[in-house]
């Protein structure tokens, strides 16, 4: 190796770290880890052409332990109070940033309490990132709770004059 | 009038206790995160009302204010969202009953955006109740900071929406 080649090699080693992150987009720091609600087959009933999917289709798949990811698109402070059991927290405003940290070939159902403003924003962000199987819980989280479906922590006592669950 | 020192200390302590007891125990601040700055020159939020909900109650599907919600009288009716992006603005000070509270709900009756050409920009109002963990004991002053976020639509980037983003309780 002559002197010129050696100098080029050193220069390359010195400068290359500066260019490694040139194409990188926003950081995925703090993004959630993937967690499926079940380990069974992928959902077979999620066949609607529409992004919004009824709770009557989603809950049976959840109950059977089919393999999909529930995404809670509400702010983290809402998720902290309670959420669908085994759902992960990915706030709507972080979905675009965090999409690269999630596998695009998994099946996802997003939800919120609006009943589907925040969840739809998150779903569209994932679709924009190339995800093919993204659905939105049409009736939203409050309907899930009202029906007594599994949440974390489990449903608490409610006040008599409460209009809905707590 | 000359008071002996022990009496003076007692009176001073009493006055201090009274004045502390009258201070609002809850202060609410508002911050904004505007992610569509290139589409807006001005953004004003007209506050309709602010409420906090004691723990143990639920939400209606259409996010109605049900009787258990406690109103926090707003200090301002109109907020400049760009000012609130630079520095959190105190929007309410209040002494709510001693209790634990689980949600805050700021409702806006008008959100006015203006673009750089001076035209009105429509914003979708998606403000809804946001969860929090707040305990009012009366002994300690509490401060809540609510952050609102303005986002562009993913499919339709010309559509702007405003949401409750996050809440911090000190």
C-alpha cells in the first residue's frame, strides 16, 4: 500500500461517520416496542375495503388471540389511566416519526376516544409509511369499555350519576 | 401599638396562614405546538370553557360536560397560539374542592387561523378531554400545563386540525 492509498483510507475512515446519518429522518427514540395482542393466525375477517372496521369484527379476532397489534393513538396520559389490554401507546402525533421502528408487514388496529379522529390520523401516517394492513376501530375506545371488553387496569367501580364507564 | 414578641409571632403566623389559604391552589397553563407554521401567520383560540373531572366518572361518547365536571373560570377569552408556543400562558387560577381529578377539558368555540396572504384558514376542532392524575389537598399549590397541537392532515396536508396533545402535572 503506497502512501497515497494509505492517506485516502485514513481520510475515508475519518469522514465516513459524518455521512452515515445524512439520509436519516427523525429519530425513533421513545417509540413503542411491538407487542401483538395474540400469537394466533393473522386476522381473517379484516376484509373491509374501508379503513374503519367495526368493533363486532375486531373483538372476535382479539378474543381468539389472532395476531395483530392494537395501537392506542390517544395522548400518553390517557393511555396511562386505562387502555385496551395488550395495546401499545403510539400517540397520533408521533405515528409518522415512529413508523420506521415498526414492521410494515404486521397487522394493526388503531383506536382513540374521539371516536376516530386521532386513530385515523395515526392509521394514515402508517399507511403513508407503506404499511398495508392498518385498520381503525370505528366505534372507538369508549364503546369497547362500555361493552366490558378487557382493559388495563381492569374496570373500576363507577359513580351512580356517571353517564358511562369510568 | 406595641405588641410583645410572642403575640407578634402569633399574629404574623395567623396572617400568613390566612393568606396562604386564600391563594388559588391550581394554576393552569397553556402551551401550543404548531406544526404547520408555513400555513399560518396568526392563530387565535377563543376559549369557551375549561373543566376538570373528579376521579371515578366516565365520558359520554359525544364528550358532554356532565354534572360532576367542575368549571375553571378562564382568565382570558382569546389566546394567541403563537405566543403560547414561545411561552406557556396562564389561562386559569382556581381553588377546586379537595379531591382527586382525572381529566381536563378545554373547549374552544372558535379557532381562527390566518395565512400569510391574510386569508382565513379553516381548522378542524378536535379538542377533547385529556387524562391526568391530579390531587388537590389544599396544602400544596399545583400547576398543570396543557399542550395543544396543530397538525396537517396526512392525506390532505391542506387540512389543519387542533388537538389536545399532552398534559403535565407538577
